[in-house]
């Protein structure tokens, strides 16, 4: 299973050195060590949690892109992402592409969509008539701020450290260039506190 995950990550549109790809490879290697009975139990739980619209519920009880991303990654890493589950997830993602999304939800949608494309050939962006790279670039550009970071929403006048991480991770995942990356690095350095944490 680890070899399969490794191959689809490195032979698809994922940028091979991205943070998210490296994280997924490390988790896949660890998941391979799980006893089959434990993997089966967790996969059954995740599969049963899929909602009728194809997504997976968040804390509020309705399908949520952030939690759907975790569920799909879990099923994929356990080697239990079936074409049927993937097709239903793809329909859910497609239904959300035309809605206004927060950056955290957008990154979840992008990574989950790329995972579906790589694992089972479900191209959510193409099915919606969209160019994935152009859509990602345009979305992220709307959240860019003069301080070098990315904001939590289009209305936010200043950037967020967490949402800057999300935007950079998304660009890196697709191998897209980052504008003024030195300015982003300076922003993160400025947000470092004396105790070693970040604002």
C-alpha cells in the first residue's frame, strides 16, 4: 500500500517535494505497520460516516470540506478508498466549487480533489469546466496582502499566519510559483515571539 501511495503521489500533478506530499508519504509508511484488523475497523468507521451528499460531517453535523479531506486521506492511506466512495466525494466537491469558500476549505478541496484524481481518475475541476492551476492561482491571489502573507478572508485587511501557511502549502502542492516569497519569510520572522512561538 505504501508503494502505491508513493507512486501516485510522485507520478501525478503533485509537486514531489511539497510539504503535503512529504507528510502523506510519512503517514502512509506508518499506516502500513497497522494490524489489518485495526485498519479494517478504522476504514469501516470512516466509510460508514460518509453522508448522502458524498461529503463527511464536521462539528456542526453537515458535510464539511475540511473533515471530508481528512476522511478521504484516511481511507486512501488505509488502502480502502473505493471507486464508489470516491465518486460520491467528487460529486460533493464539485457542488462546492461554485460556492464562496474560506481558504482552509479551499485547500482541503484542492488536496482532496487531487487525491481523487490521482487515485481513481476523478478530476473534479475538469468536470466543472475549470482549469485547476488557474483556479487555485486566482483564489489565492485574492487573499494576498501587502505584508507578504495571506488573509483569512477577502474582507480581512491583514494576513493570518495560519492562512499564509495554507496558501503557500496549496501553491507548493501544485508546483505553482509563490510571489514575493522573501516578503512572506520576513512576515513569519516578524511574528516570532520571544518564547519561540508565533502570532
